């Protein structure tokens, strides 16, 4: 069990590999934004890893980067169109960070470093592992940041027109401590992420002993 916890932290895209930090710092204002951004990236990872793995033997090394970026770009464009058509509020909330998935170091890195060298089954497994790990990291930061910064927990708000449900709750009774606008600010999320890095690295160090 200890080894599994240590391995989970070590292989986590954010807290183990420090990848994809820009969306982590920018869109984790609510829990909903966080987990939906993670799911979006998971969707792109699975599709791009699959295609890259299937064509890996026919792509020359000299041109593989632009080809992989093009493949990722096609899937991101499809995702962006679907979000714009069916959940425009979510598209507006996530903003530029959806199209920026095209050059996200996690997505491109897994295409170059893993999917281009492994079979389809292993590449899909890698995409699931990395995508779920990234979603976990975003969600963890998002839930802490929203509760401390807004005293709310948003499960569904921007997707209400699709699901038909609105799920946004106040977490604590109104008080003078929470909400604290500092945690909703860029400085606040940097503090949260830094503390999580320290805590998880401490846990990893203890588990490895």
C-alpha cells in the first residue's frame, strides 16, 4: 500500500512531473471548472495517444512533432466546437485553455514519449492513467480553492442547460474567516499548490522509507 501511494504521487502529472501547471493555476476557481477541464484533457489524451500509436511506424522522426500537433489540434477543435454548441457557458468559463490543450506539455509529451513507442492498448492505458491523475490534481486544487475562496462547492452550474440540474452549495455557515478572497486570487492558488506539493512530497518521502 505504501509503495502504491508513493508511486501514485511520483507518477502524478502535476505533483510528480510538474506538467500542465498553467490550467491548474488559471481555471481552478470552481470544482466544476476543474474536473471538467480534466475530463476534457483526458478525452484528448485518449484520442491522440490512440492515433499516434496506430500510425507510429509510418511517421518519420523528422516530421513527427508537427504531425502529432496537427492530430491533437483536430481533436481539440472538435471538442471546442462541441463545447461551444452545447455548453457555451462552460466554453466561456474555460476560455483560452481549451485551445491551448494543443500545445499542452502533458498531451504532446505523452504522444512523443510514450504513444509513439508503444502499442494501442498500452497507449490507451497510459492516457487513462495520466488523464485521471491530472483530473484528480485539478479537482483537488479546485475544491480547496473554491471552498476557501468562495465558501461554495459547485458541482453543476455551467452545464445546467444540458443536465437540467443546478448543483451549487454553501459549505460553511457565514462567518468572518471563510470566504477569503485571497484564495480566489492568483496568489492564493500559488499558496495552495505550493502547500500541496510540500505535503505530497513529504508523504512520498515517508512512504519510500
